[in-house]
């Protein structure tokens, strides 16, 4: 095997031919290498891979520094039980283009063949790894069902993407592998960095560390690694590979540093960049290196840092669900029997599996009629063990958990009573119903509103946990018998259905038809109805309210059915024909949750994993019998569109969250700040104590977004507004509307909807729907301190100019148009009795010694012309940059363009004092 790999690695960039030869070694882990060094370059593999003797070694991810980002804390130990190969350097342009020519046709532009391949997405990198594995007759480490290429042939999206750690093929290194290797040779001072690179990338292994076995891990290119984001824990794990499915915006972990960064700002625990690196992100400073080899006994974490033994993957996307259930609004919950916790998938945005594991056993979860809560019990059908019923909010954190305070409660089912009360029906025991003990137990209901339980009310004797009709005239139970309670409103009787044969998983339809789903054990009544023999749980049966069988649906070949339940929520007509269930293989593994259409007979898998139990699917369709909201539920308040996130998804998320905050504060807000991340990170709302303040900054944005938000939202709907603080960054005035603001607006269905429908009449409803939206919180964890838009302390670093300032004169149309926007805002503010302030946030003081105002230009002379033009309009200037002569220290900085939380504290205090002078 050792000889095979040497031949392959010598030849893959030249011939791309698979070569084989005899070797008795079955894997790279049994090569029997001996070395005094952990890193052992393969003989003859100049520019190839390095063998890493990792078995028995330990490294550390993250840090315990309190000012570090949330997703970089706490420090976690990782141990290795395997060896692997890692690239001596980043993948170079020549190799990348040669391989991708036959894969997707992508060709990246490079000045030299030996430069690292840059401007590639995470998906481009894994396609390269897969293609290289195929060319060399190896396993592919990544699988997916489909991909989306942009006009330049970059891969920007993959459906059902999944890493296969046991594949013995080329892949990206895990974060732990990368750190283990980098810690052996870490010396950023010897890298290509902002102090010596001239702000350009250099050929691989040409820095001062070129003599090392592995080079360029610090500096030159920021490197993509294999892991999806997961929080760390204060523990030690083995063979760590990050999160199974990452966060909701597809964030990537990146390591090292780039030719833009100062060496002192590079550290081993860093996991990100100034802005989130997403799976579709490209950058001239972003590249990757390869690793090779399978990873045994992987440790996965969920996004929130909980250990996962197996992945759970969505199999349909939002557009698929729309076709299946005729609504964007669909939510799925089920039990993960491997952990005992609740699993939640919201199909109204990019489907993402959220697992809530707080030590409470979850059985039979059911979603409330409005889709905002989930009820569950701590015991299951057939069990006599003591059980409790809980309700929690249905969101990514499962907030506001409350328990029903009774001695015993099991298998909760929601319903809306004729008087309009939302109640939960439950039983005092879900045990075996064959004995007389069944009638000694009872069925109850309890009102639930405003996050609290009311007083429980007994309905009748008998534990009818399969469901109770809205009028209480029909109730059903199963396991092991189908027992029904029939009533005419005066008298009632109890009958045993299905010829007394064994049945389970009974579920009563909530559409008034009194149809019951159930599974049987290949009973004679079922075989007679079907007209054929079948095995246990191989068919789902449906009976009407008289106990007569009316329909049967077979399980797919190779599977049986389990945990059948009617779909809940608001459906378009009077008859519900949608069912959710689990598919179980013949070894008893509950592998998939499926949607069953009783009309077509189609069975569509929704998610797959290991041991998925007790699903409940909630859907809200348009129903003529249910009063519609005044506004469109699919658009109103939905400011972030997961299906069309635009080119700046993190900015789209921030904007959506800022608009959500506006609707919470709009009636009382007095001061609102607008601008890019430079102002977003600099203003602490709560620090402006004399004022009710709101920070509406959004990363990378400009004066056009400020104008849009002020015109469409602030002036019409913030009656107490007194001060508008708008960022003045001269370099951003060289943009036009479409450069950023237009794209953010076009990718936000809520903003487009508001342009047509927002009014005093719809304002409250839009605000309420906005408040109900869930946005990916991973964004805050990546670059900000927990629960804030504040950044940890770093340093001002090295001033780097990213533009040609000679091409940035004062008189260009974009600048003049931007100045006209300032003029327009000034007139609007004056007409409303509002003070308009232009704020210049601090940035690297080293720019005073360069020819540029900041990284985005323009020259100092032109910048002063722009600032003077704004002053001449009568706009008040709040200047904390002071042409670089400010007192914001390195500890108050995060990087050359942004202040840290300490800088934000000083900026906010000074802004407060400045506003006081204007009273």
C-alpha cells in the first residue's frame, strides 16, 4: 500500500492514471512506519503528501481565553487512534485546473502554476478531492445527490451533501488533523503575511518556513478544512470530525492566516475570518490542502456541542415540501432513540436538523395547531412506567419548557375545542390495554395558553391515547387491542375492534371522519381485506368510525412501517389524507421518516438516520374554513429567504435580525444607527442609557441601505425617532445601489412584500410574523461574542489597501450619486424634526502613514473632499477616526477595520455624550 500511494501521489498531477502493484498491507494504518518525528515526508514526493504519525497523539482545539469567539471556546482535547497523510502545501493552480477540467470544467485564473489555487468554494475543493480519488481508483470521501454550478463553473450548492469518514480517499483535513500538524511547526513570523507579502499571494513553500516538512500553514492562504461548525466542550474526545451537518447558513471552518494578516493576529485556535466563510464563498486569500486516509470511530458533535453517534439528514428541501404538502410552512419533530432527545426540522427554511438533548426523554411528540409548540411525554405506548407531559416552544433552542403538574400523564394530543380553547388530551397510563386495568385509568384534557397549563379536566374512564374526537363521541386506543369508546352524547359503550386481533400505533384523524390508522401483526382480518399474505407491520391499515377497514398501504420493499400518525395542523379541505410514519428495515432499525399520501399511495422519505421514532409532521395549508391573516404568511415578516440567500447570506441574516429588532422597538426607539459592520460592531444599544437606541448596522452595506431603511421603515413607523446616525465611509460611496443593497433587497421576500403591503393596517401583523421567524444563530457564534454583535480583542494589525486609489477620483458618478443620497436624507430629517449625524468609526491608525483613507480607499485628499461635502450639507459629523490620530488601542481593535467589544464600549460612551450635546 505504501508503494501504491507513493506512485499515485507522484503521478496524479501529471497523468491522472490509477496505478496498482502488489502489496500485502491492507491500509495506510498498518504501514509499520518508524520515525522519531511525527511528520515524515514521503521519499521522492517533492510537493506531495507528508505521513503523519498521529496514533496516540493529542492536540487541542479552541481556547479558554474569555474574549475569544463563542465557537472558539472552551478548549477541547482531541486524541487520535489513526495515522493519515496531509499535503505539504496548499493545492496549486496547475494541479487544480488539470483535475477540474475533467470534473466540472472549472478553471481558476493564476499568474503562476505554483501559486495556491484560490477563489474556489468549499464545494469546489471537495469536488477536486473526489475527482482525484476517482482518477486514482480510490474511494470518494464525499457524496451528494445533486450540485449547482454558477456561470463560471464554481459549485455553489449541493443537495444532501455528506462526508464519509471511512472512505480511504482524498479529502480535506479535519480541524483536529490540521491543528495537530500545524502545532509542530507553527511560526507566523516566518510566513507570508501582511508585513512582508506586499498584499499578494506567493508560490507555495517559498516563505522562510519552506525547509520544513509541511509549509505555509501560517500565512499565505487561509485554508478550508473538512469540519462543519460545532461547538467545543471542556472534555477530551477521539477522532473528532466536527458537526454532522453544520449550521443553517453552511459555514465553513478555516484555519491559519492569509497574506493580508499580521503575524501577531494569527493563532492556532482561530476558526473563521472577519465575515463568515460559507460553502459558496470565494476569495483570493482562501485555498485548501488535501489529506488522505479513512478516519475510524469518528466523534461527531451537533452544532451545539452535543455528541452524535450517527447523522440525521434531511432528504427533501423546501421546494420539495411545497410540492408534497402544498405549503412552505411545514415542521417535523421526532424522537432520536439513540439519545432520547427531540429532533426538529423546519422546512420553511433550508431544512436543518436541530437536536435538543437536555436529559428529558421524549416520546410521542406532537406539534400544536399553530405550529409554535411541541408537547411530548416521557413514556411510550405499551409502557406502565411513570410518565410526565411537557410542552416547549418549537424553535432551535426548545425554549420555555413547562411540565404538567399531575401524578401521571402520557401521550399528549393537541386539539381545538368547539369553544376555541387549545387543549392537550392525555391519558393517565399508556400501558397494555388488554386487561381490566385499562378502564381503571382515564383520559383527560388540559387547556394550554400563554405558555402555561390550565386546570386538568377528566373526560372519561379508559386510557384512549390513540385520539379523541372533537365532540368526545369517539375515542380509540391500541396495544395490543383496538379498543374504542362510542357515545351518542347521552350513553357510551366500549367495544373491541378488528376482531380482537393484535394492533398498535393507532392514530385518530382530526378531520371529523373518525378514521383510524393502525398497524397489525399480519392478522387474519387484515389479510382477508388485502387479499394477500403479508408480514408484521408490512401494511398500514385504515378503518372508519364503525371499525370497517377502508384502505391499506404497503410498506416499500425491504421495509416495514412503524409509528404511523396523521399529519397535523391546518389543511386545505375537510379530509386529511396525509400520514407520517417511520420505515424500519428487517433488522429492526428505524432508518427513515416518510410522508404517505393516501390518495396517490406515494411514500416519500423526508429524513434518514439511525433510530428515528414517533414522528409528527405539522403543515399549514390555505383552508377556506379557517380565517386567513390579512397578510401573506409565506412572505410577511420573512426577511431572510433560505432558498435565495443572495451572494451575502450572513448580511441577509443580519438584516433580517435587524428588521426583527426594529419591529420590537419601533414604537419607542429614539436613536437608530445605520452602516456596515464597522458601525454594527461599534454601537452597544444598552450603553446609550439616556436614549432608547437601536443598532441597524449590517455587514458590508452602504448609504443606500441606510436610505432604504429610513424611508421605508423608520420615518413612517418610528414615531419617537430623534436621531439618525449614518456611517460615513468614503470608500463605500463608490458603489451603486445594486452592488449590495439591491441584492439584499431582492433576496428578502419580506422587504419586497412590505413595499407593496406594509401600512398602518398591516404593521402589527407583519411585526408579529417577523417576531416568529427563526434565523440562523450560528452567525453570532462564529465571529461575535455570545449573544451580541461585539467582537473579541485582537489588534489593529497591518494596514492593507485593497483598491487602486488612483482610480477613485471625487467626481465619478457613483460618488456624486451617493452624496445626493446624503442630501436627500438631510432634507427628510429636517422635515421630520430629526437630527441626521454622519459617523466615521475608527480603524487602523496606520493608514495615516499610507496614501489611502482605509482599505477601501480613496486617497486622503479625496476622502477629505467627500467628508467636507457632507459637512457642507449641514450634516453633523461624529468622527472617531480623526485621520488615524485616535486613542483606540490594539486591545480595542479586532482587526484593521473593526473595533473589539472594548472599542465598542468607548465608541458608545462617546456617542452618548455627543448626542447629549445636541439635545
